[in-house]
C-alpha cells in the first residue's frame, strides 16, 4: 500500500471511502458535479495567477483536476488512504507536479505550516461532526484576504444517503451556516446553487441542491 505524505503522522483507519476509491471516478454524476462546482468557483471570484490552494477532503481529486490550471500549487488533503493512492496515480499520469497529495485530518492533526490563498471542499462538510471547529481551522490556514469555498447539500429529509451512512448532517440551512461561518471570522459570505443531484429513491425522483458558499478572511 502506498504511503502518501502526512501532517501529524497519525494512522488513518480503513473507511468505506477506501473501498470505493477505485471506482469513484467512473460515476458520471460525480464528474459532472465537480465540473459544475469548479465553474461556480471561477464565476464567484477572480483567481489570480500564482495563487496556492488546499482542497480538504479531496477524494480522488476530481474537483482539483478541473481547477489545476487555475493555481500555481494545490495541496490535496484527505484521510482515506485508498483515495490518496488513486489520486497519486492520477497526478503522476498527468505529470501535474504542482499538485501535492497529503494525508491530513484537521480534527486531530496539527495545522499545516503553510497558509493558502484559497481553501475549498466538495461534499465534505456534512461528514464532519464538529462544523464550528473545522470552519475555524479553515480560517486559520488561510492567508489574510484568502477565500473559502464550501460546496455541500442544502437541508434534506435524510433520504440522500442510500448507502447506510447515518453519522452525517442532513445538509445545511444556508442562513444558519452563514452565522457559523461569520462566527468563525469570515466576511463577505454568499451562496449560490452550483449543482442539483438527481436521485430515484423508492420510485420517486428527487432533487438535492448543492450550494456553493463563498467567504473571505479579512485582509
């Protein structure tokens, strides 16, 4: 098993994301969702040449690969070794030397020494129990004037996760999440709808909107 660079040196246990890593990119919806969120990020903020970025909860790096021409360097962090193995192979194949996979769990690991111009995540926040703490840590790892982008689910009725996941938030109220983001020290908070996930559940077609939250650390 390949070992990716790590902040903190913690052993990360196997998760169901490890099991799903090899087939993750074969889902057209996940690819389309990542592309749409990347486009929404570009539309929200002018990304200047030379910027550095951190994707937290990167998985196989779908979102970052759609943004790889927009940043001078991208650190891709995840806790799933299986996802990071697939990601490392993709980076090598693309010869994307400015993309750096790391194993990082901000819940327990020390903060990285580097500060970033941009931090972003896709469908990660609803898996994090302590939302307030992770938002404060996102604030801490950004440069002054840096940007945070969070793409995740609007509030839903609990039917979204059909894989048995129970330890998750059932999406987020935009109004309540804005309060939490501002309490973590961010300003200029705004939302847009970046994507709609369509699922057939119990013979019913359901739509689950994915918002893009944009916020800024004060200069």
